[in-house]
C-alpha cells in the first residue's frame, strides 16, 4: 500500500474527502517528523512508538575502490510496534 492507496482507503471508510484526508495525513507525518528532529518520541498507545536512535560511528569500505572510510555516528529514525499492532499482525 502506498500513500495514495492509504488516502483512498481512509476517505472511503471515513466519508471525508480525499483532499481533507491528505491534509490530515500530511500534517500527521509533519508533526512526527518535527518531533523526531528535535529528539522527542511520539508514542501512540496500542500502535507503537516513533523515536530516534544513535548509530555509532564505524569503519566501512567503499565497494568500488575497496578503500576504507570512516562513517560518522548519526541519529536514525526507528519505530517500535505496540502490543495491539503485534497481535493484529500475528
């Protein structure tokens, strides 16, 4: 399922227009992005938690040249599924 399919499905089930659903979905995704960019967690009880995790620096290798390179540490987004979501997927 892609974003367009999600918008269509929500619109059909909720009775809202596709434009309204798209506006809400984009706002929702923007709020999650803003929260993660400032280091906050977004916890949706029963669904899951969006958070950032620190990935430590490491030594890597350029596959084209074989040269070793240093990969700096970084923060990466992560999602941890909640219990209700895990049960629904079983």
